[in-house]
C-alpha cells in the first residue's frame, strides 16, 4: 500500500481558529457530529473527516473538499458535540477561507474579512457614488437637497416640486453606468473564482466523478434546492433558518425582477420613475422590500439569541448589508411620500451605498456562498453524494 505523507500547516490551523474555528482542537474524534447530521451521506460522512484534516492543518485537501459546502451550518453537530468542538463553526471558517483563497482580487477579500476593515470597505462604494455625482454635476446638492425638489427633469414642469431620486442620480447617465460596471466586475470575479475552484475540485478527486446528461440537468436539481430551501428543512437545532432563508432569498428574487422591469420601463418604454403605488412593478418592489426587512430582522434576532453555532463577523456583515438594503430602500420611499426631501435623498444615497457594496463585494463575502455551494453541490451530485439520505426517502 502506498504511503501518503501528511504535511501539517500550523499557520493554516491558526487561520482556521482566527476565522471562527477556534474550538477545532477540542475534537477527539467521537464521530457524534457525523451521526447526528441529517445532511451527511453514509459514504465518507462529514464533518468528522474535516475536523481531522483541520486539526492536522491539511490546507490543500480542505481547499479542494466539496463536502464543506454540503454542510449548511444547522448547528445540530455543535449542539450534540460532547466536547464543545463546534464542528459547524469550523466548517463555516473553512468556507470563508475557501472564498478568500479563490478570490481573484485579494485586496477586496481582505477588506470584508475583518470587522476592523469594514469602514474602509464601505468607503469604496461611497467614493464611487460621489464620483457619480461629480460626473453629473450634482455633488453640490447633497448639501442642499431641497434645491433638487424645485428642479425639473428634462424641462418637464410636472416634475418640479416633487422628490424624484433621478434628480440626484440620473439613471442613464449616472447610476446605470456605474452600477452596470460594478455588476460586470462582480460577474467576472465570480467566473474567475468559481472556475479556479472547479479546477481544484477536479485536480485531486476524492470521489469518482462521471459526467452524464446535460449541464441544465446537472444544475436543475441544485437550483431547485436553493429555491425551496429543502436542505435547511432537515435541520433540527436551527430549523427556523429554512423559513428566514426562504424569505430573504425570494425577496431578493422579487427585487431583482423589480429592477429588471424598471429597466425596461426606463430604457424601452421611456416610462421614468417614480411609479404610482398601484403600478405592478411598484407593488412587487414594495412587497419584496417589506419581506426583506422582515426576513433580515428575523435573521438578526435568531443570530442574537443563538445558543449554538457561530456569530462570526463573516455572518454579521451579510446580515448588516441585507438589513441595510431593506431598511434604507423602504425608508427612502416612505420619506419621499412624506415629502421630507433632506432625509429622503440622504437615505437614498445610503441605500445606493449598500447596493453598490453588494455588487462590488458579492464574490468576496458570505453571499458568495450561493455560488460556491451551487457549484460544489453539482460536483458532489456527479459523485452521487450530494443528496443526503433524508432526501432520498
């Protein structure tokens, strides 16, 4: 039998501990975690083997381990661990490290990785929006938002005397250019990072993989799981997460559809905002915005009262951004309807800051879970280990 030499990377162990897996050395390999996990397959179950590799500092193996994404951090393993080793937290730390490892722009990944750097991370979208205002000659109106109310758009008298956010950020010549650029940047970064990760998964396959069928068929099941949050429903300790994740996920879908429809209104139909409250796109946007606020506050409350599982900065940054998006988006509309120009325009500026933050940093912080987990689940499905026993029945 060929011998495999294991090289211990002590720095990697320290990195795991620094990123929320500080309890990793408490594990004494009782395998309780693998037994109680409803998501773990019978063949080479997790997270026991990941705990072994983490204790030995097996960085190369763990950065190519798709099984860390099968874990949804239900906290069942953490709740029943007799040693308090918190395997769910360790795997959460490994996912964070994996995203940073394959990130094509390490500088941006470093900005969102530590709470001390978050002010600098938020400074970037603020600067971009200020450049947008300078580009359109609107920077001076931040100090006097009321002056915008008296202005008209394109000489249209009916727009005078109204709070219209396009007066501060013109759509076609302003936010469209900057936000489309940010969106393209995010897509390119995702493509580079995910391509590198897929190559890594296939460079040293732990499980036999044979591609059969079509790409659409491969990802269809995984996408359906995301749409229904079916794996989260298998959690016991944190079963409420299936509900909160569904609310937030579908609110984002609704807001994405709202944005896409509003773009058609703006570019094709030449129908500028603001839209009346009875307009279908307005109704969809408001319902989605309210759902986002409810879901994000529910998530924050769940995290705040969590007795098991991680409350790492990586988790909290996503919650802050999601809650910020919902609260400032709804707040900007409410203040506009109340005719509070100063508060409305500044709230809208802050809202766009959160949106720009999401676009720029999506490939580098926890929201990237959606992309990396989808890819990893597709890979494990090819290896016939992506579906837990609880789903097979």
